[in-house]
């Protein structure tokens, strides 16, 4: 159909007076209408923005942040190597690795997923072992006493990790950042403080600014969680876990931790920076693009919206 014949049809179907009204709509009126429509769109919560990031952000750096091996170079360049844990080795398989080449206490993790790790620690409860049947074991987090560690079971478990693609898991949204990470295994030192396993400090960073701090206590026991402002004021929030029953004082290393988190998140629209406070020293844990895959709510909803209000998503 030619342009001329199309316009003839328009003239027939749309009366002249209506066409005059359409031609008379100014840019200012269009802008006003757009603002009114935008006002009707509900403000996104923190977890909704996480989900939106998963769906639309295709910055190739996300795959560096998600890769537990490559991110070590990023951390070293941004804030210095002193914040890194000691690496005992990087492997495609530990099948031919001598167990005695690792210390009694260590962590073995997969670099290309979330949750695939084994903590081998003298403080772990006695009696728990890696299952022989791995058919229902995927990205599990395991705490094993060294005396209960069967090396061949660890080999089989870690070899299974190498066959998995964390980007695509049944029952949750795809996580794009993980899909092209070459699978590797990382053995590293186990971080301990005077009380055993340290608390997890997770700094939620928007363009280099801390919007809140998530503190996880006793992850392998009575898991509890608090949220704090960057000035260590407790945020009255409901999360997936009950609030910590005891009063948590700010770690003495908080100022340095905020500095490290700022250095690692500068220029990034959003990233979660996981750090540890180890008897006066700050240690890096990981960078997280998609906290809990956007599946864990912060309540009340108004608080979730408020915490993420400065997170602009120009994807």
C-alpha cells in the first residue's frame, strides 16, 4: 500500500475536526501526559529492582564480579591485595590433588555459581558427611569436620559442580551474569576470628554509596539477620530470618569496611560487597550482582522502596 493511499484512508476514517485536535497537541501537553502516566506506575521495591537488573542489565563486567576467581584480580586492582583471602589453588578438578597439600581447615568453592562450597573446619559438628547420593545435591553449602571429610566424596561433589550452569536453575529467574563463566574450583583459607566463624557483613552499594548493611549471624546454626544504616543504626525490618536477639555493636573495622566497599562499588549502579572483620583486619568475601535472586523480600514494602530509591536503572 502506498503512503498516499494510506493517508487517503486516514482522511476517510478520521474526521477533520479530530485530525485538527491531534495536530494541535503540543510537545508540552505530550510531556505532561507522560508524567501523569509515570506517576501511576508503582515505585519498585529493592527486590523488584534486583529482578529488573537480572532481566535487562547486560554489562559484561557483571560476569567478572560474579566469577569468584576473576574477581580477585578486580579486588586487587581496586583496593589492594591485602584484603584477599589466601588462595591454596585453582583447579578444574581435585581428582589428582593430594589432600595433604591443603591445611586441615579450608574452603573449597565453585567459582561459577552461588552456594556451591564446603567449609572444612575443626569447629564443625561431628558426624555430618557429604552425601554419597548426589542426585538431589546441587549448589549446597556444607560445613564438615575434617575427621568426617571423605576426600573421594568431595571429589565427586566438586566434579558435579563443574557440570552445572547456575544461570539456569529450575524454579527461579535466569541469572545472566553466571552463564559464561568457565567453571573452576577455588581452595582458599578459612576465615576465623576469636569466636569461630565470623559474622557476614554485606554492604548494599549504589554508585559507591552504602544504602544499608546486612549482617548475617550463625549461618550454619540459628541463622539471624539485621539491617543497619551505614552509621550503624538498626533498621526495623522484616527479612527472611529473625532479627538478632542480642545487641550487635559496630565492628571496630566498620570505617575501613565502608571505605573498601566504596572502592569496590564506585561507578557501579548496584553491587553487594561482602566483607569480614577478622580481629582488626578486613577481608573480602565476594561481590553479588543479584542478592537472593530478588526472591527475598524486605518488609514493610515502603521500607524496601525507600532503601532503593536512589538506585537508578538505565539499562
